[in-house]
C-alpha cells in the first residue's frame, strides 16, 4: 500500500492498537467531468491504522495469512466500515488495516494542530480523535465508580472548555468565612489565541469557584448528569 510520511500511536487496548497517519497516495475518488468520469485520487489523506498484535514474524506464513484474512473479514463486516487496504510496518513487521479517520471531514487548519497526532484539529485547540481519550488517562479519584462516571463524560466531550475533571481537594484553597467558595489553583480551561502558536489549550489559574455539598457521591453524580443534559 502507498507510502506514508508519518504515523503516530493514538491508543491501545487488549485487542488492537490505533495509529493515525497521512497516506501520501491518498484515497481513490471518481470525479465527474462534463462528458466522462475520471479516477482522481485525493493525495495526502489522513487515515487510521489498526494494528493486528496477534500476528508476528514467528508465526508460520499460512497462520499469518489465515489470521489476517479472518481479522480483515471481521472488520469489514462491522456496520458502515470502510477498509482502504492493508499495510506492513517496516520497523516492527506488524500488519495493519488502513481505515478512514472518522474526523477527517471536520479537521481544519484554522483550529490549530493536535499535539498528539500532529494533524489539524477538529475544533479550536481540540482533536476529537485524541483529546477525549487523553483527558481520561493518568488520573484517579480513588473511587472506581466516580472515575468511570467522569471518564464517560470526558470521552463524549467535543470542546476543550467543556471537559469535566477530577479536582483533588488540595487544588482548592479555602476562602475565609465562606465554606461554599474556593480558589481553584489549576483553574478553568480556556482556549487561548496565541500570536505565534494560534489556538492553544490554556487555563485561567487561581480561579474563584463555588462548591456545592452533597451527602454522597451518588447524589453528586446524579446532579452532574442532570446539569450535563
Ligand atoms: Zn489528534
């Protein structure tokens, strides 16, 4: 399959690893001109790569082919799935299925570049492929139920300024004489328009916030669900 200039690992779970890449040759497109249809590839197209970790060089060639065929067939049977082809990572010798980047149509240079996949963002300082996933990594409230609930919201977020997060209590400085207000040292998320870097993710630190008290974590989560509707 066509050469690619860049690929970056986005996420990994038990069954597959997802990468994003630019396919230099690009996808096949048919263009209609006045009296005929022409083949007109769209070069430099952003695609996703799904690696097949169960396949490795130590397996027999027949086994690799059978596995590859099975995985490919399985993927192609998923509803609405489009497969552009297969490729082989020349550094790891692993095979990968090349599929569309589902956010390709909303990526725009104007929104800035994603710091994870290096493609154009899908909104101001926001990449829908990478940012929700990244927001849900490397933190815990210490309570599995709370973590799961916050992560569900994070994975659905479409805007940097609207991500909810776990805020450790020591990030909130109390305000004397007012137990329902505090200064949040990390502060709220804000998209900044930087003269040199364009739109970037930023925060307004030491921001005054209000605190609402709940009897239990369940009540607090029910409230979050209610206001997030
Ligand atoms: Zn990205």
